[in-house]
C-alpha cells in the first residue's frame, strides 16, 4: 500500500479532524424514521423550581465470577477505536506511535493506540475476564497463547466503504477478513464457539461522505454501509463465528477547525452527520435481526453505542467527568494523529475528559462506555 500523496494526507487530516459532536439524541423507535438530532440540555430543568435529583449513570457491571471466562477469546475488526497498533506495521500516515499517545499506558509508552492509555478492546477483554491487553495481529512474534486468547485486526482510518480506506491508507474490511483466515491457520484452524467477535467501524465513512460530497444521497449511502456491514457479519459466520457483536455508529459531528479548513461545509453538518448515523444504526439493526433469524446457532448482538455515548456527552457529572466537549490533547479543534504530538498542550487531568484527541476517548472515557456496554449486552450472555 503506497504512502499517501500530499493531497491524500490533506484529505486524511480533514477526515480525522472530525469529532463526536455534542448534538445527539437517542435513536428512533424501530419502524419509524430517525429524528433530526438537536441539542439536549445536560440536565432537564426542574419543575416548579424544585431541586433536581442528582444524575446517576448506568450501573457498573459486578465482577465476573471466578472460573473460566465465558469468552475464551476476543477478536476485533474495524477502525481506530479497536486498533491497538496494526497501523504501526502498514504504510499509512494515520498512526499514534509517538508521545503523548500512551502517556497513561503501562510503561508510559506509545503503542499505536489512539488514546492516553488502553482502548476499547483492551478494556472489553479485561471486563469479560479474557486478558488485560489485546495485541494487534500484525505485531511480530506473538506467542500462540496470545493468539489463542484473541487479537485485533482493526486499522485506524478504516470504514465499511473501501473509498474511506483508500483515503486513509487503512486496511479494508476484506483485508482484515483475509488476515483472520491467516490467523485461523496459525491457531490450528479452529476457534472456540464461545469466542466473541466484535466489529466497530463506520464513523469514518460518515465523515468522509460529507467532507468530500461524493454525490450519493444519505439514504443510499446508509444502505451501502448496511450492505457492507451485513456482508461482513455473514462472512464471519461462514468462517465459523458463533458470537458476533456489531457496534453501531456513535454521534458524529464536525469541529470548528474542520468548518474553518473546509469552509464549504454547512453549519448544520453535525445534524446531517448524526442523521446519517441514526439512519445507519436503524437500518443495520433491522438487517441484523433478519440475518440472525437465518443463522441458527449464531448469536448476533447489535450494540447501540449512539445512545450510550450521547448520554455521557450530555450528563458528564453522572459519570464523574468534567469535560465532554474538548480534547485533552492539542489546540482547540486541532488534535488527532500527528496533530496531537510532543509539542501539543495537554489537559492536567485526562481522566476528567471524555476525549483524548478530537476523535478518540481517553482511557477513562472508554472505560465508561465499555462498562455500560458490558452491563447492557454481555453480562447475561450464555
């Protein structure tokens, strides 16, 4: 894969500068069209001047019982949310293997994770009792034991749409599937039925669709994403996966810096992007239900990240956060990949921020999201 050209680098920066917006609402009821998102106050006003009760976040999952984990392995696919360093080993401009990334990671070293510390798949594996860190598959010399308990094939900049991957020089979903087939051979061809497969991507597609005005209508682009997502889940099932979780798109907005650089964007770009995210989530949920009915013996889980993420953004105090709008690393609006670097200003308490850079959560932000996901979707899975 060739290195990005100058124009490709600029395009990549435009795309990655987009962040998760604070203008988001929960997804629509099944069967109805998604609503147009609008700003939501962090706390609803009290009636009659009464003092509102303190906000309370979702219950944290209790510790897993002693004994063998019900998920013997975790295998992840997708984008930077699940990439723990695969992009270190491919020819791409989208990397995080330099300070201050990794500032709060064990050993205080950058590993390629787009975060100050551990990322989603590490924390999910830990919460499920699998292991503490999920290595990138492309890391050299992984032991057979490391492989057997799970790896991630995810690549920062990835999307369901291969055009997104070309812009970002990321591994496509097809390539990640090829690497998974290679992985199967390395571990002896079989994987325990109770292994958990998780797919998390799509937000880069939504951002790029609006950034470059590809001429495709939003309903049609949502269908393209859904078709690609369902085809990928089907391919995993065909290759023997029995437990597959697909993570829906989070709220996707646009930062002031992106509006400045790509001045042609409309003021309502956050609304437009969230509308597309909601439409994708609604339709992929419908298609996951249909696919599940056609796959006896396979458990499909459709994770509504949008609602969880929006709640954290709008009720920071309920989750012990002080800031859910700004990036801890970088200048206002300029904070992702190479724009979060050794010369960038840093917040004093990353754990009090939801965002580490303008696109990715802090380790604590990820932990809040993962705790909610585990409590809602995996705690009682057999």
